[in-house]
């Protein structure tokens, strides 16, 4: 686990949505980072400028101030450029922080910014699909339904918060979303490391896949239940292939599809995220005994 000195130079990229969502949190994060390290601040106006700023980082450590979509976009950009392995990424969540929190980033602007300055790089597994898409935290089939008049709710799969809205508009009315009906059962073939876990003759309610550790993904399939709840099918593996008729899926915060077949593979330790340093065993024991 690599550690960093506060003398390191930072490239702080502030996502446009973060500036519109919570300008005060953005200001606090920028002030903490600038006070603790030499920081160059970029204010891109859109995805293209965001990508250019990231590509011109040089030797500076990139720090993204933004929500889960900004984090996922950054990882995807670095992955497509084959620069992910050599880049230690930091994030200060502003807006929807559920994805970053599920990966170990502290809750709260100041705590997250301090982790950027004082933390250490931790290598994390990544799900990569056959279209070069990436999944950091959770993959869900079908996507969770959205209720009318509210932001999407928390959906926990295998102990991970999948999506939670923390958006706080500064000068606009609360976001009103159209009603999206809950998807019905679907027929999918799910194969893990070449072995069929469930086939097309068994309707399923949900399939979830999360990167685990040491190159293995956790897979959960919930068969359609009639009366008593069906027992979830749990397994793990390095590759997951799903086949079915025009299914959609949620990868972190984005919905993709429809597709008829998609394969995800685990890339072990594919990316580095700067997180709070773990206390040494002796120090942790001393704190517990205090």
C-alpha cells in the first residue's frame, strides 16, 4: 500500500455537476486540499474538458470532486487509455456519495479531503465487460425501478449500497422523476467460470455481481418466488456471462443495454484508490483497550 506526502502535487478536477449541486462543499474541499498540498484546480465545463484535464495531469495526482458518476467516468477514461494501473486516484464525494463510500472513502467533505492528503493507495478489483465497460462497486440485472417524485432509493446487494441520492439543489425545486414500473421476472442464463448457475427455463427476479477481493467476484441470483421466498443462489468466480432476451443492467450509477449477451471478468488490483490508512495492529488494539 503506497503512502503519499502532502508535498505531492495534486490535480483537482471539479465536476460541473458538483459545482451546481453543492457549491459550499466544493469550496470546503478545495480549501482543505489547497492548504495541505500544491494543488492545480481545474473547472471543466463538460465531459470533453474533463477528459482533457485528466489527460494532461502529468505527474500530478488526480483528485476528483464529484459524485459517483464522476468517479466511474474517471476510472472508465483511465481504463480506456490503459493508464489505470499507474494512476493513484482520489475522490472527494459531492452529491451522491454512495459509490465512493462503499469503496471506503470517508463520509463528509473534510474527512474525504483529509484522506486525499494523508491516506494511502489501495489496489481494488474491477469488473470489465466485453465492450470495455467497467464496474467499480455493483452490477445489477435488471436495473432497480425508480419511484415517481423521488430520487432513486438505496438498494443494497450483498452488503453494498448500490445507489443513493444525496443531491441538494441550491436554488431549484426538488428533482421530480417520472414513474418507472418495476421490472418483471426475466429469463436469463447465468454462467460463472463456464458453469451454468441458472438457465433460461428458470425465471429470475434479480442478478447481482460485485467485485470481491483477490480477483473473485461475488454473484447472487434470486429465482422467481411463488409463495415462500426462494433461496438465493450464491457463488463466486472470475468471469460471469449473462445471456437473455434484450436485458438491461445497472453498472454502478449508469444503466446500459439492452443487450442479449454480456461477459464480465474480474481484473485483480486493476486500479488504485487513495483511502484512509489502516492503523497498525498494535495501535488498533491499544485504541480498543482504551
